[in-house]
C-alpha cells in the first residue's frame, strides 16, 4: 500500500477531567477501514515552548529543576506554556527571562513539533536565543524552584550523549538546533527553518 493512511474521524468527544495544566479524556474514533469505533486517550494541553539560549561567549544557559513525574532533578532548556492568544516567540522570551534572568538580542524559530501525537493535542515551539545577556536574577513562577547552570556550548553534546540531559523535548530541540547549525562550533547564521 502506498500513500498516506486515511484519517480516523471523530465519532464522539468524551468528557474531560481538568487537571490544571491539561485536560484528559477518551474520544471515540472510526477506523477508516471498517468504520468500527475505537476509544483513544486524548490529552488536551496548551502549546509549550522552549529555547536554546546561547550567550555572546558561546555558553548555553540551562535550568535544573525537580520533576515530580520522574522523581529526579532534570537539566533542561528554559521554557513553559504558551498562554492562550500569546505569540510563541513572546512566550519563550518571557519564559527565558522569568526562569533565568537572561534576555536575548536575537530570537529565532527552530521549528514546531508534536510532543506525542498519539495522545497529546498540543505542539512545542522551539527557538534559539542568541547573544543572551543576564539582566536580573530571574523571577520564576510560584511552584518553580530553579537552579541556573551555564555551560560551554561544547559540553551540551556531552550532556545529551551521556544522559545528563534526558528530557525528550529538550533533546528534540537540541537536535533541531544542531541540524540548523547553532551547536558545536558551526555557523551562527544557518539557513532559515
């Protein structure tokens, strides 16, 4: 069989349980081959954003925070939720400054991807922030306990390869940044995404 599979049509949208940062429920979809209904767990969430912040001295600004899902401290890129009606670039600039106290002179999109298209309805907007400078100590949201870690850009590859960075969404953004030439000593002005 060639071409794309046929889409599954929504038969019934189930009720959602509101869990503050996401809404979860089960929807029924019709199999395009025989029309049979199948239940699928669906998680509605606001779009997310994250950013690879690079300073003028070619260092990367990372955040460490405890993640309750894994029960571990996670080394990550700054980021967060894109508020309703908010432009993703404005959201990521806001998150970068709130979480780290850094501000970028240039903010460029790397791309948009699905965090888990099997269940999640949202998208992740990835950016690179160039020529970042610290402007204050950061103002994290209530419920965020962050430690800033600034590392040489060459160390990011080692952190990703060794398991120092394990968050899949961060690894996806680092991969996009690598493909676009922003990491590991490549050009600072790659082709537009």
